[in-house]
């Protein structure tokens, strides 16, 4: 089963020893139609504007205007209606998929953790990459060479243990960190 969630932020438990947790809120969603494999088209609320396509989908499934984004996920529901969050109470481990923070074009020190050269006077090697090629053979830069480039803004999946789940508010506490900024939307999938 999969759910659309919004990252709230990080905190820790008040137990001794305390456990670092990330709080995520399960979004209210409507199941529009379900096929025989429990794969469903689900509508959820997003702050983006509507267009003719979205308006047509809302009319087709009798949805209010707040449900303006559609996604295909695996659900526990057997028929259309509100998304069933009961399986989250019984599960222990989930996989969280979020988009990491985008950092734009970054140098090799920030992107790959390179050390860099001495910062003193006379040095011509401060934050640069240095030599990148080989000698006469193979006479080219190897594929996958760690160099400056686009850093972040990539989809990442991590495995987290469920610490607690409040069914009334829909807030889920997951052990450890989750990629992405606070307020970012992502998906969680129950592993066991």
C-alpha cells in the first residue's frame, strides 16, 4: 500500500535514550477507481491551479475542487471512496520516496566532499578539481568521473521504521531522516 505524504520536519522522542524522528502527514485522498490488482487512481489536494483536464477529471469522479492532483498508486481499498489508512497502524517499516533539495550547479568540494588544496598564499589549487585525465592510454576522461555539476533535485528512496502513527491527525513518526525540504510532498510504501 502507498500513501501521499507531506514532510513536516524533524524532532526527537522523549524516551531515554531519545530517537531522532521525521514527522510526515498522510494527506486526505479520494480513491477514484480501483482495478483488480488494487492499483487505483487517487486524487489529493495540491496548491496548484486547475486546468480543463483537471476540471474534467473532477467532473468524471464527482470530486470537489480541492482535489486537483491525480496519481496512480497501490491501495488497500476494494472500491472508490476515502483512502484507507488502517494498514499503517499494523505496519513496522516503510519506504519513503522524496525529491532531495536542489542545490543547482555545485563544485566538486560541495558535491562530492573533496578536500581541496591549501588556502595559503602562493597556492594555485584551492577549491578546484585538479587533473582529470589519464596519460597516453586511454587518453580520455573516464566515464563517471566525479566533477562539478548539477547537485540535488533527484528522487531518493530510503527505508524507515515506524515509531508511531496517530490515525486521527494522520501524523506518522518515522525513525531517522528523510530527504527533501519541509513541506515537500512524497510517497511512502509499506514494506512490512
